[in-house]
């Protein structure tokens, strides 16, 4: 295919992915240089820079935004970057430390500890989420996050709840279930906290078909008011339920039957979510045809259909 010997050697290296790591590092250096040369002056741009920086430097242990010492010759510091963001941008910036220091639990906890003493709840929430990201079924996560899941501020609670979900994803840890399940049926818990609790439990018990968790989410869905059933966040409950049956195919049928008793505002959405999760990656032709049939339907807005 390639007549020139040198070009043929280069082509073979590409085919063998021999230069893949080198190319990735070159791209990372290019993005970092481009980010450094950009005048960032808006919260939205800063938020984007935080995400790009976190993914580019995932597990690298250092970066130019969040791990910069306060006496750096560059004149910047993690604190100064943090406060170039607003509200959820601050949470994302604090949480990005967990991505940058991925799996390096000791270093992350040492650097993120100062954010737990902040007067800004978004920063505390981000720090809690960062702890969840850096950990992997590790006891420090439970010890640090458990104290925050009952705080008054919803932002802080969600940071702790999702931190636990990420730290213990797939672990089926009973301690997490015992701490989070009561939130689902707490009449005083706001919808956003309930919604993220469902997602977190779905992550911890992903693919397990755990009946106790499923029942907790189902009862929570049944308890929601008419007004809450039209809120976008309500859809996280069916998703949390669907995660329990990820790839489990027929084992979802009993739960799918129960979902048919839900309020009509959420019933079809729940059916589609359960079906999609249960048959994910199976290539089941009949289910694909079923889903395509639903795609062809025209929803009637006056009836409030949302699936």
C-alpha cells in the first residue's frame, strides 16, 4: 500500500498504536498551552477550563490550576482559580482535585482538607465529591462523607451522597444502603436530594437487582406529589432503578410490571428507562424494534407525555 519504506514504517507504527501514548501526551501538552494562552474572564469559560484540565490531567497528580502552590512563580494558586468560578463552578473546581489525583488517596485528602473548612457550601460539596472520585471502595470515603449526608444544605448533602455513590460504585456495600435508603422515603428531604440518592444507590448496586434498594426507590416514586412528578429531577429515580438491572434482561420484568402502576406522568418514562438499562449491550432485536416503535410515536403535549 505504501511504496516508500520510511512511510511504510510510520504507517505500521500507527496501525500497531505504537505512538498512541506519545500522541496523547502531545495533545495534552497542546491543550494545556492553549488553555494557558487564553484570556479566561467568564464563569462559563472557567468552568469549561476546569473540566478540560481535570480530564487532561486525570491521575497525573499535578496541573496548572488546582495543584499550584500558593507561592508559585506563576503567580497563581488553587485558591485563586477556585474563586474565579461561581456556585457550581466552585464545586466542580474543588471536585476536580479528585480527578487530578485519581487513586492517590493520601495526597488528595491532604490537599482537599482545607476546603472542608470553607464558608462556601458549594466548595464543601465539591470537596466531598472529590473525595468520592479519588477513592475506590476505600474506608476513608465512608468515614469522611457519612457525617455530611444529613446536613441542612442540599448542595452539601448531594456532594456527600454522590461522593459515596462514586467511591463505592459496584461494591454493594450494605453500610451505604443503610445510610442512604432512609433518605428516599424521608418526607422532609427535598426532591434534589432524593433524586441524587437514587442515582448513588443505583451506582453502588449497579447490575445487582437488589430488591430492597428497588423497593425503596419504587416507594419513593409513589410518594411524590403531582407537582414533583413533572420536575426534571424526578427522572433520576427511574434511572437509579434502571441501574440496578443494567444488562440483566428478563430479571427486570417484575419491576417493570410494578412500574405500570405509577402515575401516568412518569410511567412511560420509567418503562423506557428500565427497558433500555436491562437490555443495554445485548443487541436484542425485538427490544430494538420495540424502542424504534416508541421513537416513531408522536407525543401529545396536552397530555403531559414526557418519555
